[in-house]
C-alpha cells in the first residue's frame, strides 16, 4: 500500500470516527485493501500472466496429446494389405492416434530397401510360418503389437473355417470383464499432477498475499500512519479488515485459476476426470479460505513485530518455512504420510484435496479435517490478534512473539 493510499485510509477512518462510534470499521479497511490491490498494476499483470500460463499449458498439452503419428509401412506379398488393415483397427480400438500408412512394393528385397533408405519406418512380408516385420536400427513395439493382434485374428478365422467351426465357438469362455472397486477414482498420474497444482497454488497465493499484508503493516508503522489509524478505529477491527480483504482477494484469484484449469481439462477432453478433480478443487478452495484466515493473521503479526521493511525477512521466516513444508508435503507425501498430513491443519489444505482426487478419502474425512482446521484457525486468529494489538504500536525495536505477548495492552 503506498503512502498516499495509506493516508487516504487513515483520513477516511478518522472522518468516520468523528461521526460517532465505529462499529463496522473493518469493512472500510477491507474495501480499501481490495480497491488498492485491484489498482495495483503488478498484481493485475501477475494474475493475467498466471492465468495465461495455465490456459496455454492446457492447450499445448491437449494439442500434443491429440497429435497423431503416422508410421510408413512397406508391404509385399499376398494378404499383407489385409493384415495391415486389421492392425489399423487394433490401433484404433486402443485410441492410439496412430495411422499405419502402407507402401506396396514388389517383393521382400524392395521392402528391405525401403526401410534401409528411410522411405519406410517398418516393413511387412509373409513367411512360411506367418509374418515378418523389418526394422532398421530399432523395433517399434506398438506396431508389432498391432500386427500381431491382426495376424492372430486372421489366422484364427482361417483355421476355424478349415476345421469346420467358427471363431465364436473357438473363443467360447474366453470373455474377460474388468470391474473397478473405486470407479470414481482418477488415475495415479492425474492425482499426482492435481496434488502438485494444489500445492503450488497454495504456496503462490500464500506468499503473494501474505507478504503484501506484512509489507502493508510494517509500512504503516514505519510511516507512523498506524498512530492515526489507532486513534480512529480499534486495532482489532484494523486487523480484521486486512485479513478479510486479503482473504477475499486470495479466494477470488484462486477460484479464477481453478476455474481456468477445469475449463482447460474440459477442452482437452478429460471429461472422465473432471468430476473427481472438480470435487477435490472445491474442497481445496474451502480448505484454503479457512486456512488462509489464520495465515493472513500470522502475516499481519509478522509485519507488526517489525519496525522497518528490512526486519520482515527475520519476522516472516517461520511462516516461509511453514509454507515450504506444506508445499513439499503436497508434492511428495503419499500413503500413510499423506493420510496423516490430511488431518494436520494447514498441511491438510493440500493433502486432503489430494486424497479426494486419488479417491482414497471417505466422504466424511474432509469434513472432520475441515473442522480441525477451523478450530485451529480460530485459535491462531485469537492469539495473533493479541500479539498484533500489543506489538503494532511498539516502534522502537523489532519484537519477538514472546516479547509482544508480555507487552501490556
């Protein structure tokens, strides 16, 4: 917050106080915090750049995933075209986006020459016992699998006809069903990516908005604006206004990022995963809002303990370390460690939504974890408010939390 904007806040608060008791001064502070941030070009640019990065990464990922590959195959001999057509059907059945492009040549020697010259990726020729694939320096295992499937089907049909039976008779009793114990759970890769995104968004928002709160508080102390504010409104309402304003902004930005991510998943054709990820994203936003209320109060405390901007590096170190722990827990915790972390307040902001995405959390677990978070957040805010009030007017030197608690109101 600039000096001019701080003076404006102080003047508004002072003018309000002359009209009578201030009962809703926190609303003035909160609205000013929001208005100042929305006029901050750096904030708007960083939000726009991050939003663009999310959308661009989704589009690029979707484009790369949708790009098909073409395999040029030189073929010769009777029945090779039929085998290659069956191989293409096998590839299509697996949604592999692979196109097998045939190049019909005269004989086996021509096939090998095509592969050797790089005009074909693979060669296919018949042998006395079946079929032979020809490669140059390495094997294309995917093409080999598709051709093997096709050749086997054609051989079974031919042999069944020779034996006077049908393929269906030969395949009787071979059907296989696949039942999922957790049909709504996403795959492991999606769960890991979602956990990383949740952890990164938490860390980014907590650092950006938290440091802004601390910087605003210490600037008010350093410029003696806080003395004017303290004479106009209760310090408790000043803290509440800062916390509410910053939390509102953080929530709005986070919801924007999450919405962009879900829209990107829809555009990528990941509709099967959207339901699970959207539910986890909703829990993440709720957990974040509750947890950030406590974090915002602690960032305000970090600012109130300092007397100048240079002190913030020292007073905010514990918070920065806590955020790093949450970040690493969200990225690397798994199994039992993730289950335990999902019940630890603050860490549960990223751990519990990660479990929801993976489908390892029962319906009641997020509710219990959120209740624990809310209880701890309330206690943290109460203690932080006490430290904030007692340290905010101490401008002689930097304080520790213990020293601030011993200062009389």
